[in-house]
C-alpha cells in the first residue's frame, strides 16, 4: 500500500490509499460517511449502519478491510476501508442528496487511475496543472515534478528491498533530509511556518528551488548507493540514506560558501492561491 492521499469532494477530505498490486484505490469509510451525512460523529453513524447491514443480511461488511490512514495528529491509525465497488454499495444504504454527485466523483477518480496506468505521463500532466492553478512559477513546477519522479524511483527501490511499513519510509526519508539540510523534516516544516500535524502541508510544496535541487540530489544518490550495495532490509537502506544525504550536504555547504547565504530558508508558498487571485 502507498501512503495516504487526500482527495477533495465539495471541499471535504476523503482519505485514500492505493493498492499497487491490484491498482485499486481504497477509501476511508468514515470519511465517506462524513461527506454523505454531514454527521458530526461519522464513526457512530457507520457503527450503527454496520449493525443494520448485518441484520439485513448484507455482504457489504465482508468486503471491508482494515488499513492505516494518516490522521490529523500526523500518525497512522487502522480504520475501515473499501474499494470503489464496495463504496458504491455503502452509498446505496445511506439516504443522501449527495449520493449521485459523489458516485460521479468516485467514477472520475477511478477513471483517472486507469488512464494513468496506461499512460503514466497523464499523472505528471495532472500534477503540473494542479501547481499551475495554485500559481507556482513554471520553473519551480518543473523541478518539483522531476523531484517526484526521483522520489518514486527511490521508494520503488525501498519497496523491492523489503521496506513495507509507512514508519520505515518516513524514517528513511528523514535520514536523507537530516543529512542533507542538518535539520529534520519536522524542523524544516516548523522553520517555514507549516503545521507539522497537517498532512495537506507537504514540505516539498514549500521548498525553494535550491531546497528542491538538494532534496533531489540526496534521494538520487541514495538510490544509486542502494543499488550499488544491493541493500536489503531496513538497516542497510538506512545506511545508504545517510550516505546519500551526506553527499548532498557537502554540495550544499559548498554552494552556501559560494553564494554567501544558507540554502535552508523560511520562504514558503502559503497563501499562494490568494496572491494569484489578487493579481487577476
């Protein structure tokens, strides 16, 4: 499974994770219930609905799986999840005026994923449009997209070498960041005025050009070291991460010496959408 992704339906968050082996999205049932019912306690609504479905002899609950979703406190917790087919069956059990538009929204998400499997460039195009709509500079966008590709290559290597848990991915990522910038991911986020516990505030979406470049360098070198060492398991991958980060750190220090300023910056893109609106 991939890490939690956030999708928005009428400005409400719906968490989802991708099963790469099946190429299927799994959605947080609690989030879906919250969207459809506007309940202040969607967990209770879903609990009552599960009892009702069982009494009616429905097989829906048998299709529910337990997956870890990122919560607002920045930690992962097990919660009920369902694929699109099962979600449609759940929706039929919830009287809601939002049911039909939500079904259309789900179908679009599923269609987009199938399109991206057949043509991976579509995913990059969608990401580019997202950043353009936010108002990011084009030169920054190209670096960000390149960084995403390098990051994907690295995480694929980790996955193939026995890294499975989200906590392990997070630790390895932090090892590279700490070695590259001499600050942890959370320290870097705090420096930029970001909320550490907000999963929607991605540090890389607020990096400067130089920060992106050195992040890419650290992760690309880590990938190459991992391959060269044929690292298997967490500890060898951790060693490769530290060494890859140190290579990027040395380059950063040389850069800082030449340009006369620190690379790690307080600059961020908070409020970028509002700034774009004012310009228009």
